[in-house]
């Protein structure tokens, strides 16, 4: 049995976290990790979790209700709560924990007061330009994830042709660099040594990386054996073309 009650996937968009969440859930022993606290609004949390909020409950009561619902859904009767926390969701999420845990001195203390002993997993994508290309292309095309069989898994807007945009890619790349810095600064501030995973390793050998997470959680790595990745990579010739055009334009402007 795991000595942990929860784990947090600390990440940023287009780092492979959807793949990792899905294969962790498929083990049947590691909860059902998702972005339960994704947006900076309690109403959005409630909508995502399927919870009705009453003004009579008050802010503190609403936060407790939402956190309890997330724990129930994210545990999925396994005894272990899984949470994906994107860096852009960080500030609002911890403001709510501070409201819940006024007497706890640190972010880590507050999180563990609510979710129990926690393993922190830092999933990052070293190639920030490729990450930015993936993000901007998904934003423009509307297609965020494709299933292993090629069918669409997640689409957030109607289909549209992606268009190369140097400034958008540069801003996005710089933001992803900053997200990694922010995570690492927070780990150091909170005296946390996370389990570190990379997008490249996860894509190259999902089962091995899944076993690393299970082992760190004191769960049997054999639970990964029957798991098959259900998410396909979206990178194609457009990604390669944008990367080259960006590098050429950046070099010309230097």
C-alpha cells in the first residue's frame, strides 16, 4: 500500500501530461488524475466537477465542497488522489488552499493538510520551441489531442488551418521557459525534491516512465504492464516547418 495519499503532476501545457494522466488512471491503482482546479474561478471548478454551489454556503464552504468533490473523483476508489496542476493555474489554486488552511505556514503544508502526504512529479518538455509550436498550432486548429487510432480525442474549437506567427511562437516559448523556472523556484522554496520526468522519455517509452511513477508512489510497477497509451502525437510536417521558419527568422534578426 502506498505511503502517499496523493500526487501532483506539476507541469505546463503540451508536455505530455494528458498521456501521463490517462495511463496512470488505466493502472487502476493510481486514482484518476485530471485538472480539477484548472481555471481561476470557483464557478468553473464547480462546472467541471458537476457540483452545485449555493451562496448561503459562503466562500469557505464552497471551497471545501469543491475540494471534497475533486478528491472523490480524483481518487476513484483507489485510496490515492491524482491531480494535474498546470503552472498557470497555480496562483488561484493556492489562494484557495490558504483560505482553507490559515494555520499552515507553507504551500506544501497546506496542500498536504488537505490532500495528505503528497508526491510531486515535475513533467517538463526540454524543447521549448517545439512545445510552443505544439501549443500555438493547437490553439489555431482547435485540435488538442488525438487518440491512438487517429480519431479526435479533444477539440476545443471548430477546425481551422494553422498559420505561422513568429511573435506568438516567441511569446509562448518564453512563457514556457518561465513556467519551468517558476516551478523550480517553488520546489526550492518549499524544500521539495520532485520526481522529474521529461516529455521525450515519456513519448519514447510510456510504460517505463509510468513504472517510475508507480515505484515512487510505492505501488506495484507491474500495474503498468497491461496499460497501452491511448494518445497519439500530433506533430507533423507543419510543426517541422514552423520550427525551421522560426529558427531562420530568429537567426536573421540577431
